[in-house]
C-alpha cells in the first residue's frame, strides 16, 4: 500500500517542488534587487514588489492546505503553478510584461507602453478563474443545482476576482515608486484588461452551456470530477494524543479488581438499598 501511495503522490510532490522553487527564485531575485543588481527593463521598485508577491505565491497553496487541513485538487495546483510561473516569474520578474506592442493613438494621445503579454495573461485569467469558480461551487455544495445557478456562480466569481486584481494593480502603482502594473493611461489599461477577462469568461460559459445542452462534454465533466478530489490532511501527533487520551480514560480491569474491600461493600449496600426502595 505504501508503494502504491507513493506512486500516486509523486505528481503532487513534483508540483510542490515547483511551487517551492518559485519561492527560492523570488528570494534570490529580492536579494539581487536589494543589492542594486536590477534587470535591464525592470526598475528596482518593481523588482522588489514582484519578488515579494512571487515569494508568497510560491508557498501560498501549501500554507493554505495546512491551514484548512485539506489537500487541494491536483488540477488546481497545476493550473495555479503554470499560470503564476508565466505571469509572475516570466511576466513580472523577468520583465516580459514590459514588452510593448507598436505605438498607437488613443483619444488623441500616443500610447507607446502597452504590453501585449500582460493582455494575454489577463485573457487566460478570465478562463482560469472560471475553473476556480467550479471548485468553490463544489466545496460549498452549490454546483450542478441548476444551469442558471452554475452560470451565475461562474460569472460572478470570475468577474469579482478580476475587479479585485485591478484594484490591487492600482493600489500597488499608487503606493510603490517605480511600479507600473497599469501601463499607459490607467483607464485604458483597466478597461482593456476587464474586457479581455470578460470575453474569456463568456467563452468558458459557452463551453459549459454546450456541455449541458448537447452530448459534447468539452472537458467540463472532466474538470468537475477532478476538482471534486482532495483528501483530509491528518495531524499525526494530534491523532496519537487523542488515542492515548482515550486509552487513559478507560478503566483498567486489574485496578478495579484491586479496590479495597470496604469500597466494594459500600457499593453493594447502596445497590441493595436502591433495590429495596424499588420493591417497596
């Protein structure tokens, strides 16, 4: 059984290793930034901010699992790891988000700092958060109650998290000097991000509706089945202590037989008294 369990846990261990590697990368990245060794196209302030966020993203899921004592589905781990390697390690830390498309004019203003990779990741995020919405619905026992209910859950969770992310970008740019997550005019950047997010959220919803109204699953059933997995994390020390406490509370037969004779007589008398009262 242990051998079989080890084989089954191997993909999860690989994912854990990749997540922790993200934290190691972020630690080295932060040290370089604080030492004044910066990337050619990433200011020091942006390096520090990206390094801190990436550090906590690397250990985020692992700590969360320990807090709730529940292993998250492997599918969720894989999506989480791949997405944040692309967006945070490659996009933010290595500066790919800063590679801009050709300059263009918007409302009479020349826009020369409009990252294409940032827009790709926002589009993907619109789809990814729909998968996360299914997981939340399954955990709260609200999934698959009705088609309209599922659609509303997917749409609400995805768009709410997108709005929170835009607030985070605006707050970071306002607080940290040198940080420019919202490149170009803020309104243009935010609205393009939200629009792309919305489009890919609607793509997922269409995929879901097709799976419900036709014989083509399109992967929705596979996702829901895998997102429903996950097992409880047992606290071994706690379980051992509980077992020992239970054993300690159980009376020892030998100790009972060694009770003083007087105690046994007193109990017999009490029992006889109670019996006689019942007879009367």
